[in-house]
C-alpha cells in the first residue's frame, strides 16, 4: 500500500529515532519496526531527521546533514522495505529529499512557511505538516490548502501539543475532530513531542515520558487517525529529545493497546451512526 493511500484513512504508525545516528542504530530500530509491521499488519513509516535545525543551543548535536543523512535513510529503506519520512527546513532541500523519502515533513515551527510547504508539495510526495504549538486546529486549513494547490501526493496534519505558558504543552483532545473537519486531512497524534517541556533554563527541552501511553490511548479514543512516536533503544543516550522518547522495547505492548482502543472507538462510532439512522 502506498503512503498516499495510508493518508486516505487507514491507521498507520510513523516511528523512528529523533535524529539519524550510525548505521547500526538506525538499522536496529528500522528492523524492529519492520518486524512489528509483519507481526501486527500495521503499516509503519520509518522516521528520522538528518538535521535538527531548531536546536536551542548553537553547539547542540544536529545530525549528519542532508547528503550523509539521505544515504543513511536509503540504507534503512533498502534493508527494511519501510517507507521513509524526514523533515525539511528549507525549500532548496525538498527536491533531493523527495528523491529518497516517501513523506516530507514540515516542522511545527515552520508550518506557516508558504515557500517551504509549496516546495515540499511540488515534489509530488506525501506531505505531513505539524501543527504549530501556538495554532488552533482550524488554523491548519491554510497550510493544507497550500500543499494541495501545489500538487502534494497526499497531505496529513499532526497534533503535537499546544503551549501552556512558557514551559509546558497540553493536548486538547477536541483537536483531532476539529482539525479533520477543518482540513479534510488525516490527523496524526505525535505522542512523544506532546510530552516535551520546552524552554528549560539550561536551554534543553525536558519531558514527561510517563504520560506518553495515557495521552496516546486518549488520542485514539478521541479520534486520531494515526500515530507518530519517536523511539530509541536507550532514550537516555539519544543525542536529541531523549527526555521525551519512548523506549523501543515498550512499543509493541503500546501498539497492542492502541489497536484495542481504536477497535473499540470504531465500534462505538458505528453503533452511534446506526442509532442515529433509526
């Protein structure tokens, strides 16, 4: 099944490390995700960034860069057969990324950057636009319209929490329905960035990973179409976002619970529709 078809209504998972590391680590995660796909039948897209261009500190680890990063992604895709997703930060990156990756992702901070959104869309690849932390769900309609008008293969939007004050995020569970109604796009829940605590005094983001599971399950019950989760075998050693990542060994059990909740939510929706039709 193509990524475009996934964005048209089927449940799927986007997962991988925050930033690309060495081949051994990337392959370890990619192979675990490919095995999980085989065991569950859930379509999985491998996600990793070649550049974390919005790090708080100038000296923070950013990743291997676009040229080396795309080679690393190609090797994961070839070895696992998984579709690939990565972030783009500048319009001039989109052509090269579109030659390798199935999905181009627009970071939340850049979700209103018209030139970037349109350049990603012109590759003809699927585009996932993360909702800015300051934006209402309905505000994403403009970004989606830009991508569609520029020729994106398919478009999805991702909820990743809304800023509360200066150092916390909250997830409004109404957002999934509201954003779907406003954009007519698949709505993904980012269960790991939503537990970040941005803007610590030392310049690094913190996080509350113990809340990943309850938020993910609540999002599924509230109507999210798909999930985005950053995973790592040793989050404490990850060069970026380790404080809010899910340990890779916890992913299979969480996905089992997600599928149970999703099935129950769909059953409830069907029963409500039948009752309304009487």
